[in-house]
């Protein structure tokens, strides 16, 4: 069992011997390769359309490349362990160069885009975001190529609370459950007792309560335990240091608000206006993250989180200055993993069955032996 500090170092399993143990022994895809491709795009269209309908969003274009000096790239965490791909554009024989990065997510860009598109409170955007995350360990549900429905919604100061966050999460869950029903009507073979469907209800829990239940366990083990009791959960407050001295998971200091004081339903003090949807994957028999989201920082909480993270130097960047000066809307937003969601709803054993990217030979050989046919 990993210790708690090591467990914060990043996502994924981190060991191919361990991965071989968790990949199923008796796997056979429920869909043919052609059926799989058809189902991927049917799900994509359904989720985009209904996510926009439920949250009052519109689809917009999104960058693959950003200027380093803008400060809008997503650093994913606050320990510096996952850095973006960076390159130099000489341009005009070096007279007007640009230092550029491949996005890791559009988290910060989306909030700036709310202003760029002139969106008012109650209006928002959704993107078909593609990214590269070179520092992931490549396993069954993490790849270097990332595709997400990255969305953002302008809100009021009064909506910066746990109740509003919960309402939005329930709408997203409604879309995901609806997508499952929709795709099984077209491909009924996906409705099988071997791999149970998602539960109708999502259970909401605080990271602080989960720690109290499994105090001696690292974060991933705590999630594995709780998700077997409640096969679909939303965990509030990811990023705030818990009473054992560690956050539930490292979370960047400059987008989600994980520092604000909140209250549990039974009036106990808690922290954080963000969280993740996790479900039990009946094929891999592991935790499966579908989305990370939250109410975004305001000027006050941005300063506090950067101070706690020893990242005050970020305050000089244009994105951070825009928050401090109240030049961009208050917002709520998140990213829903496209391939991660499709993998689950199509009951696949590996994300490479629904997404074309690069994999090491050791993983490709492992999958081939287990009748898992990843795309190349």
C-alpha cells in the first residue's frame, strides 16, 4: 500500500505489474469495432447537446496552443509534477517570437473566454477540448492524449455556495445517466447483468468525512473502499488540507475554490466548493473518475490559495490579475473526460479501445494477451 504522500503524486496505477493484475481475465468487447466507432459519436453528440441544454451553454472553439506568458495553461496540481509541452515559435526570423505551450486543459482559458464572448450571468460555454499531458503514467484509463468537454458558466456571488454546486452536479449526472439509457436503446447488448449500469442516484460526500471513515488509508484506497459501498459519488472539497495534514488530492491553486468554508448537511464545518464524480467500474473493478469541477476562485480565495501553495509569483500573470481586478466573471466549470466516459458507457476494459494515441509496447502486448484490442 502506498503511503499518503506518495499517493498524491499523480493519477494512475504507476506500475505495469499491478496493471496486469487489474485488467480483466475473461474480457470480450460487447461491441464490434465498427459498432464502437458509431457508438462513440452517438454518445458524443448526445452528451454535448444535453449538457448545453441542462446548463444553458453553447459550443465554442477552444485553443490547443497558448502563449506561456498568458498564464492560462492548466498546471493540474500545485507540486510542479506535471508540466506542459512547451516549444518556441521563431516567427519572422526571430524578430517576433512566441513561447508556446500545448494546453493540459482549458480550465483558465474558459473563464477568460466568458468575457471574450460577452457572456452574462446564467450563460456559459462548452468546448471539445483536446490536450496533451506528457507526465501521466499510461495505464487503462490514463493516456497522454486527453479529450474533455470543458465547460464554464457565469454565476453571481450569491451562487458561490455548496447548494448551487450540488444542483449543477445533479444536472450533469442526469445527462450521463441519460446517455447510458440512450446508447443501450441503440445497442441493447450493452445492458448486461455481467456489468451493472450506473445507479440512478449520486451520493454526495465530503473528503473530510471519507478521511474520518478510513483514516489510515491513502486517498486512492479510501476512494476504492467508499465507491464499493456507494457506486456513484461526488466528493466535495478536493484540495483543502485535511486533518491528517494532506489534501484528498493535490489541486491547482488558481481555478477551483477549495479553501472556502462550508457546512455539511448536519451543520459541521467543512471546506471547498469543488469536487469529483467517481463511479465503480465493474470491468476493471476500480474507481473511475468521470469529471472534476468546481466553483472558481474569486479575488479573496485566489490570494489565499496561492499563499498556501507558495505560488504568489503567479499573481503577476494576466489571468490572475484579471481575477484580482474583477475583470472576468465569477464562474463554475469543469471537465468531463470524453474517452473516460465513453469507455465506461460502452463497457470497455481500456481507454485505448475508444481513443487513438500512443502506448508503450509493454502495455500493448499485455492488452493483446487479454483480448483487449486498443486502437493504433
